[in-house]
């Protein structure tokens, strides 16, 4: 193949098509548990996470609710994936493998958001959310009916394989996916580019800017206890009984059970079986959907 503008344009178009095909094949499991938030700056503050608005009886003047209670922010990170194509491969028309490689490149970039979102979920036992506590913690501060601070848990601890019960029906899902720029295919493939001139290497890549953080901890339960009826019942009772400040019931309705592949069997038995391990009626059948996430392995 001659190295000229027309052939390089055709090559770039073919590689981009392969990339876009792989991007379209990538799973988007993160959409089930995360809320996308567009960003226009490197660091975006989420002070409004400090308060879930509460309707009050209108007596006297309106009471303006201050949503800037915390200094929680998500700082974006840059992401990239670049592949080099040797000039010799182009000149000898040895490009068959590159189509598959760029398809895989598209799948890899497309799955990055899944990896980030579920990594955040898995790390929620350590990483902090807006109140300065780990996202899954035993002592989140909440005000009771008398305005006194009490501790509320959204985990029952343990040291086993983690699993998660979530309410994903709300406007804000448990994980926030902040994107400033989604993955875009770019090329440095002009014969005069330094990478070509110095290293006889044409470069094609994709890059994005974004990061993840945590929404309301009240919408999620994380456990490292065995996934069985007793611990599942504990999770459901805790979530459905969640209250905001001043004793306001939040109406949490957990409907998604998120597990790694190691707990798929336990999850299916818990949510799909007619009977429990002792032959008793399985009261938890159909109470949630099961999402098996390879990124949690």
C-alpha cells in the first residue's frame, strides 16, 4: 500500500469503524446503578448531597432549605488508550489483525465506565462519601425527631465476598458518574508527525475525561456477610426503614441485588427459588432483580 493521503484516510476510516463497532458491543451495566452528570470543570462540587429536601406544613413565611451542607466534590481524571501501527505493516498491507484489535479497543474503552462505577461500589466500605464517612458505614450521622444526632448503618460488616442491595428507582442513583468528555477516536497518522517520522509508527487512540463518586448512602446497603435469607432480610429491613433528618421516612424500595460472579448461585436461589434450604417457603422470591457483575470479581 502506498503511503499517501487517500490511503491513510481510508485506513483511518476503517480503523474508526472497527473501534465504533467494538464500542457499541461494550456492556453498559453501570447505567443500572449510576446517575450520569455532565461536567464543565475539572472539579465539581456536590454540596446539595448534604440534605434530602423535606416538605413541611406552610406556616408563616416559606422556609428556604439550605442544600449546601457539605464540601463533597468529584475531581475528574483523564483516560486514554493508544495503539501504534507499524509503517511496515501498512506498506505491506499486513493489516488484517488490526481490525479485530481496534474492535477490542472499542470494547475496552466502552467498558471503562462500568469498571469505574463498580470499582467505586466495591470500594465503598473504605472510600468516603459526602458526610466524611465511608459510603458503607455503621455510623452515618442523622438527626432524629428531636434534632439530636444519631448513628445509622447501611452495612452489617463481615469480611466475605461483598454484595449490594440498592434502590435504583430514584432520580439520583447510588453512584454518580461525572463525565466531561466521553471517549473519542483520534489519530496521529500524518507522515510528517514526529511519531511517524522518528519511529515509523502511526498512532490511533481514544481519550475521555471523567470520574465517579457517591450519591445518597441511604439508597444502598453493602454487606460482606454471607448472602442468605437472614442477611438479605436485614438489608431490606434497614433500607425500607431509612429516615432522613428529623425522622422523615424516605420510602426506600430496594429492587436490585448486585453480586459478583462468585455469588450468582446464591443470588439466584434467594430470588428465584420457591423454597428455602430447609424446604420452607422462600418469602424473598421475586423481591428484587439480580445483576451479576464481572467487574466485581
